[in-house]
């Protein structure tokens, strides 16, 4: 499975989507959240392709 490492959303955009949840988060924490969710999404897409 090839996992892409390109940025899918900016930290500013992520903070807008997260709203109040991002108030106490550092930029590094938001970036880690972006990376984690992107990895989960890519993995899930690959699983769906395998099982369909």
C-alpha cells in the first residue's frame, strides 16, 4: 500500500473545521491530527477497494 505524504489541508483550514476544539492545540498537534486522519482515510479507501 502506497501512502501519500502530501499535505491535504492547511493548519489554518483544519483549525476552522475543528472550531473550539483547536483553541488549546499547538500547530504541531493540529498537524499530527491532520496526518493521522489522512492516513486513516487512505487506509480505509484501500480496504474498500480490496473488499468491493
